[in-house]
C-alpha cells in the first residue's frame, strides 16, 4: 500500500506541477490553443487562472516533500484534500460546459487525490 501511495502521489505531483507552471506562466489564449479541452481558461480572468496554477504547484509540492523529508507529514493528506477540492471545482466547470468525457478524467484525478488523502491520513 505504501508503494502505491508513493507512486500515485508522485505521478499526481508531476502532473499538477506541469499543469500549474503552465497556468502560471502562459497566457490564457496560449493555453486554450495548445491544450485540447483547455478552453475553460477563457471563461475565467487571467488572475484566477494564475491563482489556480499557484494552488496546483503548492499542492504538488505538498504531496511529496513533507513525506519525503519527514517534516510535517500531516501536510500530505491536506495537500491531497486541497487538490481534490480543485478537481471538484474542475468537475463542476466541465459539466457546465457540457464536456462529459473530460469530466470523467477530472473525476479520476479527484479519486486519486482522495486515495492519497485517505491513505496518508
């Protein structure tokens, strides 16, 4: 179980780190044009998209670093819970935009975040 938690947390951390850096440093129009299914960024202000990017980067760091360094490992399930909340919001946006297939992907990420949150609690 411990190995599965490390693998899932590591993969989620990489995914959220890449996603967050993209949201933080790329323009909304660039994100919408490059990534399929990323048209949602045009529905939000640039500041909101950057804020989501910062939250994803902090969550990615929180998934791995506290457990890796054994400093405040209680932060790992909190980071996973925070990212699960981000994905719940993403799920709502996808459903409102009538993007059910991408919503299923977001639901999968939410489930993986919940797995880490529960497993590390």
